[in-house]
C-alpha cells in the first residue's frame, strides 16, 4: 500500500487546545491501525504541528483519517496537507 504524509500546522496560540485534546488524538492513532510514524513538529521548544505517516490504500482514505482526527475537530490546525509520500531510507 502507498504511504501518505499528513502535515499539520497549529493555529498560533493554540498549545492548550493541543494539550487538552492529546489523549483523544493518541487514541485515534492507536485505534486506526494505519499510522506508521507520528509526532509533533517543534519550534522554539514548543509543539506547533503534527507529522503523521499513514499506510493506507488511497489519498481519499488518508484525508478521511485526517478529517476524523480529534485535533481537527477541536479546531487546532491552521493548515493540513495530505500527500503521497515515498520512503527512501529508514
């Protein structure tokens, strides 16, 4: 199956939203069974976004996963990009 990168940037000043929603976000990751790698983006020592690598069959299903993310439902993100990603190393 192809891999997809979900690249999300938080709205400025929304760190508390991220912290308040984190447990639900992590449960979404675990429950889905398609996340291969995930972690926060960091700027100046603070979480400011997310990078998630999904192993799923289509861009549409990757977008659906991103739309179902509790972070998205909480209004955390300023932008979300979902694109096919090719693993070269690692």
